[in-house]
C-alpha cells in the first residue's frame, strides 16, 4: 500500500485542483496537489514538501478532511486529504499541465483520478 497525501486548499468558495502531466500514470486527469509519503516523513511534512516541489508554495497544514483507500490496476493508495492553506507564495505550474480554482458545483466539468471520487461527492454535498 502506498501512502499518499493531498491538500484541500480553499480560496473563498473555490478550491485548488491540478491536472497531472500526460506522461505520468493517470495522465491529464485532475487531482488535489500532493504526492507520496517518503520513508521517515510525517504525512504533514510530505504534503509541505510536495507543495513546495510541485507549486512553489509554502503550506500550512490543518486537520484531516478525509481518508480513502483505492485500488488502481498498478497500485493501491491510502490517500489522506488535509485541509490546508497557502502560507506563502502563489501556485505555479512546476509539474502540472494546468491549475484551476473551482467551486463544488463545477466538479462535474473535470475528469478526476478515481481515488478522489468519494472525496468529491462529499464536497458536492457542501461539506467543508
């Protein structure tokens, strides 16, 4: 099982989503920013590192919004989605194809990674 962390970053009534690079697994699908937890890292430290590497931002990590386990054909992930806010910086596309700030009502316009589906359903219901 691969431990993965991601950030639910709000700006008013919109949250940040990122489009995966075409050459990666699940290429061009949308996701929450984040990545794998490295050995010896806490989940929070991993999320801060990933956001620095992928978006050039400093993150302030809050409470867990939701945890999901999902089996892909090539791996099984345990995803922990944290509430987070940008403490410093403006998101840049260092790794992703695109970045968007969307409202829960706009979720249906984007093709997300399957592991995110359960999370997205909660967001559509207005849970924050």
